[in-house]
């Protein structure tokens, strides 16, 4: 079945630095990927929709300059948290659809970001 | 606008007993409904979906869910719970013709007691 890989699975960084998280579709092409943020004991919040070859579509309240998304190829989307602060600490999850007609999103295992 | 409600934050059930995790939804048009499970520090795993057809949907690991249009519900069920079923369960809905933009409920933590 479809597999989505996220890297790194966890990262610790200092406040003010930038962190890049990669989301790869391993055995299928994904023209669209989705980035979610999950706070402890809370649901997933859709941050943005990443479209290959075009600008990402951000949900209301998500700062596009803070959370840079690049979808340079059909198998890779990246999320860069710029000038990270402790309040950006969270679990970030990506998902993708293989558009096989099954109408099912495949999720990555998530990336836990801790900003000191 | 789509929305999903999971009224129970926590569900406890004894091993071997039937379990139910509740979900109600609101969507304009025909709903696409999903259940996902999340284990600690992991992403979400797909359990089952309802797009059209039979109201009773069978999915992975022995789970099933019943679509009830009049009650706008999509409760997750399993006849006999296992300790390994303990996890966080999310109901999700998408509206329209595509199922790629999902809106998730707040999740229900299921604990199966040995």
C-alpha cells in the first residue's frame, strides 16, 4: 500500500533557529500533500495544503511566513518552521493521497518538534 | 462547513466486551466519513470509510461503523475489544466530491482493561 515517510521523527532546536521537516511519498506520486499540527491531547489541525509546483494554500490563522511549505516534486513536500519559538513546539503530521480512487489519505508517522 | 463531534474524550471497556466510540457529523452535501487510529507518537492509520453504499462498513482489525443519515452519526464499533485496541481514535469528515481535505474530531481515547 501507499507509504508516506516523514523526517526527522523528532527534533530539538534552540529558539530563533529554523527547522525543516520532510514528507515523502515512497511508492506513489502525490500532487497534493497536507500538513497538520497536533497539540497534546488534541485533534489534528489542518495547517495547509501543499500543491506540487505551486504555492501552498494556508488555513485561516496559519502564518505562511512562519510555516514555509515547498512542494518541489511529486514525491516531496517540506515544511520549514522559521525562527522557531517554544510555542511552535508540537507534533507535525503530513498526509498524501495517491488518488487511486480509494479516497483515503495516507499519513506520515509525524515529527515532534521541541523548541527550547 | 464541515464539522465532526466526538462527545467522549475517554472510553473504557473490559477486554472481550463490545466497544462503541461515538461520532456525529455536520456537512453540506453527501458526507465522506472516516475513522483513523493513532498510537502514541505515531501518525494516523486508516481504519475504515463510508463513501456510499451499505450503511454498515467493515474495516481493519475487526472494526466496523454504521452510517446513520437521520442521526448524522458514524459510530465505530467492535464486537470484542482487545487490549491492543487501546489507542486514540479520530473520526473525520470531508464534504463534496473529494475526500482529501479532512476535518477531524477531537479524538476519543479508548482504554481496554485486561
